[in-house]
C-alpha cells in the first residue's frame, strides 16, 4: 500500500500544484536581459512567485524568463510544461492579475466616497484585470450633476476589459464654478498619483455636457494624456494643445459643431464618434462606443510608445483583449468587429504572432461587403465632423440650428450608406436641426 505522503505527492503532481520547497536565492534572467536575485517560492505551469526579500514577493509569467530558468523551475517543482497554445490563441503576457490582498480598494466594484482633500472626494473602480505590479491608466469622471453611479457604470465594461482604473468626482457639477471643479479634480488626481497602481503619465478625463467641457479644462491644467468628452465643447479657458481625444457627440446635439471643431483641432490625435440622438448618452444598444473609446485611447498611447520595452507585456495583453473582443462580437455585431480589426491594424499597428491572428479574422469579416462599408462609414462620420461641422460658426451653434451645407451633405451620405446599421441613421440625424 502506498504511504499517505506518496499519495499526497501523486495528487499534487497530477493537479499541477507545486509541493517542493522554495529554491535557494539565485539569479534569474528575463528574456529582456534584466537580471534579479530572488527565491522561487512556488510555480504553476505559467506563473512563478519570486521572493525578492522577506515579505516582498512578485508573480511573473514563465514566458518572461529565459528557457534555462523556465526548465529549472519546472524540474524543481515537478510541474509539467503548459501545452502549446493553439494557432488561433492570442499571445498574452502571462503576468498574473492583481490580488485583492495587494490592492488598496475592493476589486471589480465601485467604492466610496473617499476623501482626497478637505471638501473633495471621489468614488473609485479598480479593475480585476489589472496586472500585479503594473501601473494602470486612470480615467477621471466629472458629472454635470455630480457623482451618479448609473453614468459611471457605462464605462466599466471597457475599464475592466483593458485594465484601467476609474474615479468619479463627487462634488464637481455644472452648478459649481469651473475653477472650483478643477480644484476638486486636482485634489483627486494628486491623491491617485500617490497610489502604486496608477501610471501618473496616463491620466485621462471624461464627463458629459458641462462635465465634458470640464474634461478639456482639467486636461489642459493637469497635464493629462487625453480626454473622452461626451456631448461637450472646449471652454475658452482650456488652453490645450496635446494629448489623444476620443470625442463622443449626439448627431442632433446642439454641441455637435463644437465637438467637430474640437476633433479638427487635434487632427490625427482625435477621433469623432457621432451617434444617433441628441444631448444625451448613446442608447444602451450603442454602449460599446465607450469600450471603443477606451480601446482607442489605449491603442494611441501604446503605438506612440511602441519602442518602449517597458510596455511590451501590456501590448500583448491589449492585443489579446482586443482579439478576444473581436471574436466575441463577430456572431452578434460583425460590423463593429470588422471596424475594430482596423483599430488594431491601422491605429495601433499590430505586429508579431497576434498580427497573423488578426489578419485571419479581418479577412473572414471582409468577405461580407457591408462590414467594409460600415467601417468606411464610421471613418466618414469622423471626417464629416472635422471638415463640415467644424466650419459652422460657433455663434450659430444653438438649439434648432442647421445650415444648408450641413443638411445637404448629410442627406447625400445617408443615401450613400442606406441599409448600413448605425451609419445611415447617424447621417439621417446629422441632416436635422440641433436639439437640446
């Protein structure tokens, strides 16, 4: 009869759980060439836990280590190597997700209010998908009516998908002077920059209506990486000339001309995403636009820093998250799925193994002509905003305004895209007078 110890060891080996004692402290070499001294406490077939010093440990994907170190770990802990990924399985970083014990806030839920300074507070959402030891982009929300949980919820799917953090100002609102709102935002951002989870170089602002206007003002004064304003305008006080900006606007919103001008101001560093509707958020059916905005901002930043090796792991995780999303969308929303393939290929400029997977997806989706027409239509909505809406006198951009030039061009484009979901309807509404 086998001893109890032998039975336990057999169970651990079959379950892929490390049972061996930690290794001695030794030098480990990453494929990037970086070296570190540490003990390996345990490992799975994909992730090793390294103790840098007593009480301080990190988790690292095995694929980040040179082959000799990977082999040593698998042999020491009696672990079978992970099976090779399928040809259509995206390449990922292998880095472990953050653990609740290492997070200062509950993961995957909105919590707060949290005081950032006397009179200023915020609610916060930290993604469960955030990677251990990796600093995350931060999106700061300013509401036209202060903090409203149902509005923040619109962003969370994209925040979670791409490993961001979101905070929402409690006090900032239209009824408060802009300088006061800016002070609240500055207090919140100063507090968040103290967190080891936040990348201080990747602070973004969002909000709707007056809160969207505050996004521009905050970004100009707080050295932001960009904005994602909704149904807004750039206030005269906002002297902003840099960053990446994903601009959302209702097709009949009275701020549509301001939004067109805002997008035109930043040229290739802005994208105008008009949608059917007036001075309101997109319908629930178009909620994916928020996910797309966060994806676009991530893509623009990572493409700009494509030669920085510090972002190599994040790039793999962004690529795999996008490929997973495209695969998820293909059965139900193939038009947007095809559009997103071009975000990866044209905006982000994907390379490597994941580029080959993307090409296969893109080719299959391109077989349906309407998918390509949809993508062209989304690009033409953007161009209509920056070339036509931006040229309307801002003094005239009030409720009920419509120029003959805007109406005629929008009608022609609505006819051109007849039958194409979202695109035709957006141009039909761009041909109508603005409403509040």
